[in-house]
């Protein structure tokens, strides 16, 4: 009997390819979120460092211009943090969308894989029945020969 041939193998390969693409896009989106988190952490660290420097400078008495420069720089860092946080939120939404797409692509692939498994099981069962029939026929022929040899 011929070898098992799944007629939707090309569809399965294509769905695997789509799943891999979705996985790569999800991974990239995750990396983008992680980079934005690192950027925010760096800005927060810079903010606390500059704030500490300002406090030390105040203890040594600084001019109004220097204080204004510190204050403007801290405001700039705060604005950057807010901007990066907004970007991070957008990136997280994109990541969530990519994860949903990946889940759907995985489900689509699994459907075809399960169909392939079912078809292969049916094929193997059919093959087993055919082999069993051949064996049964051989046994019957052997019994018939034994009886005919016994009669003669």
C-alpha cells in the first residue's frame, strides 16, 4: 500500500510560516517594550541624580540662574519620562495585538495539525484492517489446503 500522503501539507507549511512570522513580530514588539522600559529607568535614574546634585548645590548656596538651569533640566527630564511612558503604553498595546495575532496563527496551525493526525490515524486503521484481512485470508487458505490434503 502506498505511503500516507496528507493533501493539506502545503497549507500546513504555509500556516507554520505565518506562525513563525507572527512569532518574530511578537518578539520584536516585546524587545521594543523592553527598550522603552530601560529608557524610562535611565531617565528616572538621571532625574534622581540631577535632583541630588541640586540638593547638594542648594546647601552650598547657588545663584538663581543655576537653580533655574537645574529646574529646567529636571522639567525636561520629567517631560521625557512622560513621553517615553506614553510611547511604552502604545508599544504595550502593539505587543498585546501581536500576541493575539500569534495566538490565532498558532490555533490555525494546530487545527491543520490535528486534522493531519486524524487523517493519519484513519489511514493507519484502514491499513491495519487490510493487513488483517490478508492475514485472515491466508489462514483460511491454509486451513482449506490442510483439509483438502487430509481428504485425499
